[in-house]
C-alpha cells in the first residue's frame, strides 16, 4: 500500500473514531447516564447553586407562591447557620458545570437526627430529563443515617405540574408515597369579635398549652391517621412549612417549646382527658408570605368523629385564643427579625386532605371547608402543598 493510501486510511480511521466518540457522548447524555461527579456542597458553593437554579442567567422558575426562587436567600441566611450534623447538601457536576443540587434538612437533636425533609432540589435547565436528579437524590439518600433515610419526606406545590407528575409517577406506580394535601387558611376574626355565647358551645371548652409530652404522644399515637395508615399520615410541623415524622422526640420538642395547644371539654386540665383537638405550631413564623403581615402557622388534629357543630366550636375556641400581635410569651418572640407588638396573623394548615389530583377544587372536604369558613378561617390561596414520603 502506498504512503498516500496509508495516510487516507489513517485519516478515515481518525475521523471514524471522532465520530464514534461524539455519538457515544450524545447517546450517553440522552440516555440519562451522563458522567456525573457528585460531591458534598460547602458554604462557598453559592455560585454553583445560582447556576443550577438559573438565577445567574434569569431562566429560573418561580418556585414560591409570589414568584421567584427562595434558594439564594435560604443559602445565605439560613441553611449554613445550622449545625452541620443536621443537613446534607450535594452538587452534581458534568465537567466544571454544576447541573444539579439536592439538600436534606434533618430533625432531632444533632447527635440523634431521626427524620429528613428534601428541599431545594434543582436541575440545570439545559440538562433536565436526563435522570440527573434521580441519581443525585439516590446518592444523597445513601449519605443519610438509616433512620433518617427511612423517614424522609418532600413537598411539591400543586401548581408545579412537572414535579407533581414526577412524584406521582405513572402507570399506576407512584415514585413517592402520597401523604396528602395541606391547605392554608388565615384567621380573620370579625371586629368586634362575636361573643362567646353565640350558640357554638365554646364557653364549655378550655384552651391550654399542653405541658405533658406523654399526653400528647398518647393522643397522636392512637389517632387513626397514624394507626390506620402505612406510612403514617400524621406528621408534625417542623421549620417553616416543612414536616417531620411522628416520634417521641418530636413530640417532646414541641411540648418543651410550648407549641402544642389543647382544646378540652369542661375545663379539663390533666393529661389528655377530654381533649378534642391538638393544634401544633410550626417551629418558625414567616413574614411576607402568604400575607404581608407576620404569620404564625399551625396544623390541627381532631378527635375522630366530632360532630360538625362541636368541630366548629373547637375552631372558634382556638381562633379566639390566638393573639393578634406578637408578645413576649410567643414561642418565636426572641427571634432577631421579629418585633414585639407587630401584627400577627394565625394560619391554620388544614390537612392531610385525601385528594389525589392537584386540583384545588377537590382538596379540602366540602363539609370541613364550610366549618372552617364558619369559624372565620379563610382560605389564603387556591393552591395546596402536596406532601410525599420518599420510599
């Protein structure tokens, strides 16, 4: 073979090799098997987060109810102020480009964390649909202590159709286990407030801060939402709009912080005798969302089978007991960004509701919706929060 022929053959071989390499690379990326490098995040990685979330080029999605993405503010002002033992953060890279971020916030004492909450999950807009989050999340979950991995949850806004579809899965096989919908209702008491003898039997009810973790545990652990469902659908509110698993330690934390309000019959003030409902305060208040005023968030769990009129009386009694301004005895009054005396709105987060679809028209059961309205709890938004357990 001549030198010219050899050169031509060599060139053809090189071109074929390059073409094959390009094809393999494209095939690899399109099949979701990108050559990812996953590593733990550090505080100085904010620039990578901004790239992943699209906050540097302006293509990021509106994540919060009022538009925008909360992750930059959370990264700077919140996440890295926590004990490093209570949160896990990871990035996925292709080369030098950050293409994914995942975080798990954990609850319990730093030395004994016991449940987790996935949040801040983001995939670069140019790399979505390639299985990056599936692989990143699997890697993150393997980093968690076993007890946390078994009790980890996440939430999706009902209008986030892409994520709802991912969480609900397809072909009758959901990717995550649906716990239920949680719907915000703001307390709007009339002025002047209606008198206690309005026929609602609120005068026979006693409102008190529960001081016994055993009484609270007894109520929660025997509730049908816990005993009749696997996984349990009875979750406790944690930090702002997150939830944690029902455990003895979680209940004890709430009681120690004065965050459980009991509504009881006939002035009962011992144990859980005569308890009709427990209202549980989230660990943090929030200003600017869903209302412009400072908001204090609560969930509620009722004794099963309460007649509607008694349920209304319980809600009225709780609503009338709520302060309308921040005072020194409020659980979060010591926070640096809160001012004693400023207006305070009570938000009741109704749930978990049984709806399977993200349609807000079917989330809150109609009878409960009417009772909430009659007790002056007005729905804040047409959307709801869909909470799932990670299998």
